[in-house]
C-alpha cells in the first residue's frame, strides 16, 4: 500500500495575492484551494507532476554521482525527504536545508554541472526553485488556461 500523500505546502503561499501558481509549493491555485477534498489518487497525480518538474530542474544544474552517499548524508544530517520521489528531489531537500554549509559536493554524492561550476550552491538552489516555478507556470498556461482548440462551440463529442 502506498503511503498517504502529504501536502506540498511550505507555508509560503502566493495564491492569496493573485498568483495562479503558488511560488512556494508550485501547485495551481485550484489545487491549493481544493487539496483537502482531493482523493489520494488525485493528490498522487499532483505530487508526481511536481516531483517530475523539480527533478528536471535539479538535474539541469547538478549531477548525482553516488545516490547511496546522498541518501546516507540525508540521514546523518537529519534532513527529511520523500523516499517516493527520485534522488534529484532528495538533493533539493538537502540544498534547502543547508546549501550554504556544503563546501565539497562530492562528500554528499553530487557535483555541479559544467555550466554552474562557478556558482554558489545557494545561487544554484535559487535558480532551481525559479526554474521549477517557470515549468509549473508553463504547464498551467498550456493545459489549464488555454482554451480547448478542438472544441467547437455547440459541437457534440461522440
């Protein structure tokens, strides 16, 4: 049996000030509002989308070279992470907890990509968060805010 999906809320909601995609958790406004009414299956769909976007955003800037070492360090550092998500989501949990304290990334099982080799880990973390939000906004605009191009007024689907 799969574990219950926890709310992705991080307590920094921007939907209350008019954003259609929350800058904190990256959910759509209607998902934030209706979260408690969602079934576990519906929550899982949202969770998978968010984890996929986050993983993509992290892997664009960092490379995991030793998943076991990363997982071990998360335990040693007592950083909570969702083991249902992939290791790139775990890495973001590490960066959120202590990007400014990591001096040798290899000791944590990851390294910077060549294009971010000179960046600080806090700058990379912030860029990942921004890219994650941009992906969520793009998805919202493409699939939620755009009218159905195939639906004709008055037409019946059969």
